[in-house]
C-alpha cells in the first residue's frame, strides 16, 4: 500500500497536542503535524496516530536517536519511526539551541 498518511511530531516547550496541531490534506495524502512538550507526550501522540491509521512517523531534531527508539518501541512494528538528523558540525549548534 503506498504511503498516504504521515505524522510529524515537533517538540518545544509549551506545546500541547490539543492546541498545536495541523493537517495538510490532498486527494491522495494527509500530513498531520503535532506539537508536544516532552517525550512522554510524544509517545502518547504516536500511539494515538498509530491507532488512527498513520503509516509513518517522523520526529523533529529536538528528539535524540535514543528517544526515537523509545517511541518506536511503543508502536506496532509496522509503523516506521524516524528522527531528523544533523551532521556532527550542526549537532553542536543544535545543542546550544536546545540547552
């Protein structure tokens, strides 16, 4: 089955999935963007999205690879979970932004 439902989870202080949520839809594709404040909320949102039929989840660069693994472990194995990654040079700049 071709990809038609994608979820992107953004982590930032003060984000709440009840408020910070958007959908982009076309005849063939739906992207859901949801804001969360922490890992625990991201896991709950990912589980909710899995139940509603999302086929792929991507996490913003504010999540570590270890956190992406934690999200992945809480979902059916049929739903890939990825995380935006940066080059080693960019990681230092990202660390300052998320300090």
